[in-house]
C-alpha cells in the first residue's frame, strides 16, 4: 500500500510539473532551469521506472481482495494480478538496467561516448522508439508468462501470484 501511494503521488506531481512547464513554454514564460529538468533523458528513464513500480504496486494491491474473502480463487482477478506483478518486476529490472547503462556511458565512457550518449538521448525519435520497444517487451513477457503457466499448472488457473504468502 505504501508503494502504491508513494508512486501514485510521485507520478501525479511529475505530471503536474510537466503540464505546467509545457504550458509555460508555449506561453513564453518558462525559464531555462524548468525546461532542462523535464527534457533530460535521465528524467524520462526515471519516469518509466516509476511507472513500472506503479504497475507492480497495483498488482500487489489486488491481494486485498484475496485477504477480504480469505481465499484465492483462480480467475480474471488472479490473472490480472499476476500480469501486473510480473510486468512491474520485469519493467523495473529493465528500466534500472537502462538507467545504469546510461549513467555508465555518461560517467565512465570516454569523451566520444559521453558526447554520443548526451546527443542521442536529447534529440530524435530513437529514445521514444527505445521506450516503446522496452514496454512492448515488458507486456510480451507478462503475456507469455500467463500462457506458459497455464500450460504448466492448468489446475491453478492462468496466474495466481500468492506463493510469497504461503499459498500454493
């Protein structure tokens, strides 16, 4: 619950700042500092990491239904929960790796690497294509996980991710 509340609050604040800066930019009243804070690639990677954490926490919130009924029933809710938890886990791992690689190239790369990473991450469609591809992979892994588990454990339903509570 804490993760859900904190990521929701953080995403709301970031969305508010982005909308405010967008409006100020189009009305000609924005400062360089405000524009810079939104337009760095590290910011975009972090927002995607926060979204992945939000997706995972949303899946974990669904445990409340199972606790309320004191039972785990296979079905759509269980499948949605498993999809969200798996997608959030995979998304967090991938976005953490992207942030680590981006930081590594900026800090430890030679002059050519630093210039190339800074240049490519601040302009063009490549960063948005990479973002879309990563989320596509995350959704694909979440869906393929549901299909594989259904074939491996047909008696449990498509997905029941409560093994960490001692429920099998």
